[in-house]
C-alpha cells in the first residue's frame, strides 16, 4: 500500500486522526510519519497551553500535514499524565483513570484488537458480592417502604438496621 | 540473598521439565498467565519509582498475609537484589520474562518451590500470575492460576470494569488478561514441510505461534509456542478450550507425520537421529543453533524408541542448560562466543554419557 498522504512511498506506519469525533486510521510512509510526529509534538504543547484547539478541518488527507489544520483533542489523564495521543499510538493505558478519560476511543481500539468490546469472562468475587449487595439493598428498601405503609414499625426497624449494615458494607467495598 | 534463591538457579530442572505430563511426546509444557492490576496505583510502565514501590509493597504485604500453603512454599525476590547473570538464569528457566529482568522498576518475583508457579510483580502489569505444568495440562494450569488469583483478589483491590473486564496496561490484554500457551515439539511437521500451512491456519483463527523464548525469538530446535491472541469477549474456559482443541489436532498431525516418516523413510530418519546423537555425545564445540537442532533430533529419537537410555527429562534440562546464562554459570566465568561453544558441548557430552561405566 502507498502512503495515503504523499502517495509516493510505501506505507510503513499508521496514523490515527479524529474526523467528526470518529477515529480514522491512515497508512503513511516513514517520511510523512516523521512530519506528523513533529506536528503532534508542537500541537500537544499548544493544546496544553490553550486547552483547546478549534482548528477543524474535515475530509480526506491531503499532501499538507493534516495536524496543522485539524481539531486535536489531546487530553491528558489527570492521574498518571499520559496523553491521548500516546494512548492512541501505543494502545497502552497508564492507569485505571486512562480507561475513563479515553473511553470514547476505547471501543474502536478494542474492536481492532479483539473483534469485540465486551468482557464475558471471570468476575472478581468481591465485585460479585458488591453487585449482589446492591441488589439486596434495593430489595430491602422496597420492603421497608411497604412495611412503613402497612405501619409494621417493629419489623421496619429490623429492616432499617439491615439496610444500614449493608450500606456500610457497600461503601466499604 | 537467602540461601533458597540459589536453589532456583543452581538446578536447571523445573517441575515443568518432568517429561511425564499428558501427550509429552509432542507437548513439552502448558502455561497460563493472567495479568492483573491494582485499582489505586499507576500501572508499572507509567509509574515513577515511588508509585511502583507502593504497588510492590502492597502486593508483598498481601502475599505475606495470604494463605498460599495449598500451593506449596513460596519465596520472593526483588529484581534489585539480583545480578545480571542471576536474572538471566531465571529468564532461561522461563520463571521471569526478559522484560521483568531488563526493564522493570521495582520488579519482584514470587516463586513456588517446585517452580510451577511464578508471580511477577511490576512487569508490564502489577501482577502476572503464571502457572506452568509439564505436558498438555491447560485446564489444570488455569485452575491453579485462577485459585491464586482468587487468593490475591481477597486482599487486593483489582482494576476491573464491569463492561470490559480486567484492566491491563496494554489494551491487547484487556478482558480476561489471559494468555494460555503450550510449548510443542514438531520435528516431523517441519521435516515434511507442513508447518507453515499449519501456522497460517492457526493465525486465521486468532492463535499466535512464536519461538520457544517468546516474542521475537526464533524457532530453534523445532520448538514452538502456541498461544491465544484475543483476551476479550470469551470466557477463560472457552479460550482454553479452543487452544486445547487446536493443539490436539496438531498433536495428531505430528504423530501421523512421524509414523509416515518411519514407514516411508525409516532408514534415513534413524541415520539422521543417530548421527545427531553421535555428534552431541562426542563434539567438543557446538553453537546454540546446531545444539538445538541436534537435541530436537535426539528428542524425536527417544519418542520413536530409536534412542534408548536417555530420558525426555534430560532433553528438557539440556534445552535450558545450553542457554548462555546457564553455560556461564556452569563455567563460573565470563565467556566469549567460542568458549561458550566449548562449554555447551561439554555440558551436553556429560549429560548424554552412559552412567554405568
């Protein structure tokens, strides 16, 4: 495949850009990749300074460096400092917070790697307990409501204590 | 350094090298690895010294409080305590990864006394739980790794998302964090030139084939590692089942190819194997590539009952003992490439020599 930017050299790198909020992948040659990298560096700094770059350009890539004309949202993970472009380039997250910060691009990335974006495997036991506890809490609250309506206050007090106990446990988890 | 550490590096033999597992004529070992991270801490690659140290301390503290006695006695070592040779010995025994040895910050390893369980701390992920068993025993290795995972989970707050599962440093491991792999010896499929089409087919169904020392290493000595690529979207059992099914087919193909070789070209096969046995028994210099190839020939000879009096265990041990760090330890000094070839030949000669006279 030839470079999608210059069309002169064989493509050896891939490049992700945001078009209309969607991630698109382009295959580009080494020379163009270098140019893009320099542009990204320049622009990331600019983003950090200005927080926002509102320089939108849509459409197909042309032979001029795309990053100059395009909206770049290079957010930075507040917990570990990883930038979105680093995450998109390497597919590596720096911490749990990255998965929240960069959640928008996650389905695309996971689909590319795994063909799916939903986990069907093991669930940690403690999380299982948490989910069960939350469900139990809902049930007890409903029960409490109906006991109060029926003016069965003694039983309601027992349920209330159980709810408090369970709420503590859920908060602890 | 505790005395017990030296036990791990002085002997080349690990539990997985006992050639008594199921289908051990083709499958050398089965390995399960699960990747886990702690919710609170920055993942190892992005973490600074202090952050990775906190994660290490929390994991070691948890492992002291937890009850691992069902799984054997455990020892732990920080990578900082080890010199380069010691690290590479552990790599050559497959107890730690090259990445943990070379580039981890505050890395550590927790090892079971029979070396079937190795838990790496602060490699690419906070925790990498590995179980390695001889022969084709994927399910058993998964049971073991899963139980250890449960014990850790009772004490540690894992990074987990209800939708996408266990959160890992690299998005290619997200979901189950599971890598199931088997190390297979496929000489007959290589000789009969069927190997490439088989590997091609495996890639099509999402399995990866690598050389015996993992990513980036060549497939010396007809030994390959087959593992799952995808970690998301299926249960661990399904993934393991798929790999198990494919490996079973490969075993059958390999056995068929061996039988065919014996019937159609038995004389030249016996000659090839006997020559390799002769060279290994008497050579005074041998490079790693030739050694791997000849050891593969002899291993095939043992499986086909052409070579007698040498065990598969010896072959497994030699596979590890002929690697650079083990040779250097054997020699007790730094070696150049030529010295290494001399010592490699000596190690092999001594292992294969008949012990009765």
